[in-house]
């Protein structure tokens, strides 16, 4: 009887765990899902509920977005939120359509920025662009160093720049940490190129055959990861020159290091 009573009590507790939250979810008002009362009375392009921008920044940004829309036809809107949000009410308030971008800044998640993008923009700015834009300006390190206001402003500047150029495959600008990565891959590609090209026969100056066999490896490191991200994000020649120098330095060092890979000759 004791075992039966224990089983019965366990079943009741299990039912309570499932039923009570379910009924509570229906009874609780969904304040953050659709709250049009949070919308301003006057039309504006920026709704800063989280106070991420100063009053001067908000006014200047709102004017810039209005001018940009008048010049290009693309509609950019900004919504910052913390605990409560207008939700879907912003769609009717702003008349969001296929040529619209809604930037939502919410510090409660792991990334500050989220983008609701109209279908008409994907032909100019692919999905990889928006992923890179979010990870570059919305990550916690950038927000901690530059602030939420700069994360919002700089991401919008990137969007405006690319739309004025009739599209971008990548976010303009080359952050230092990304350039360091391209420099490392360029150096690694040079090391592989120099090592595989070391002579293996007496009288041979450079083993081009072996270097060509391993060209997919050092070519991917140098061209795809070392040069491609640079030329697609900036027209500055200095990072490109440094990456070429890194590739050459790695190749020379790997080629000149004595010992391993050198064919030895014996005297009889």
C-alpha cells in the first residue's frame, strides 16, 4: 500500500507540473508581443525604448534615415528595446515592405543586433552579409568597447554604403582582428609553399612539381583566406602589401631552414 500511495502522489505531482504552467500561460497577458501603446504619436524612423542613443544621436540618425529613404527609396528603421516592445505593431506603424530593413537592438541576448530584412534586399545584400554585419557590430566585445550607440550607427552606415554601391558581398571595412587572421593564413600558406618547393635532387634549385601538387593547400590559405577577405572589404593597399610580405617571408624561411627534406649525398 505504501508503494501504491507513493506512485499515486508522484502521478499527481507530474500532472501538476504539466497542467499548471499550461493554464498559466493562457492566463498571463502577452505584454511584449504586440503593444501599440508604446509607439510614439508622431512619425519617426527611430524608436529608442532602451535609451541606447542620446537625444542628439537619435535626432541626427532619424534625419539621416529620412534623407536616405528620399534619395534611394530604401527604408531603414531602428527599434531598441529591453523589457517591453511594440512587437508586430511596428510593421503597420512604419509600413514595412520588401524594400525595408528593421534593425532591432536588444541587449538581453548574446548579440545586440537583429535584422528583419525585406526580400527585395537579398539580391543586393546576401544572407552572409547580414550574418557578418551582426557578428561584427553586435558582438559583446564590440559593444563593450564602443557602446550600443556605435554598434547601431556603424551597422546602419555599412548598410547605407552598400545600398549606394548597388550591393555588397561582404561588409565594408577590415577590422584589425580579421586582418590579423588573414596575415596568419598568408604566412602559413607561404610556409607550405616554401617547404614543398625545397629541392629534392642535386642541382635542383626549386621543386616546382611538389609546389604545384600542394598548390590547393597553400593557395586556399593565401588566396582564399589571406587575399580574398582583404580585397572584398577594403581598397587600402597596406594590408594587402603586408599579407604578400607575410607569404614571401614564410616561403623564404621554410625554404632556407636547413635539415629536414634536404637530400643528402654520400661519398664513396
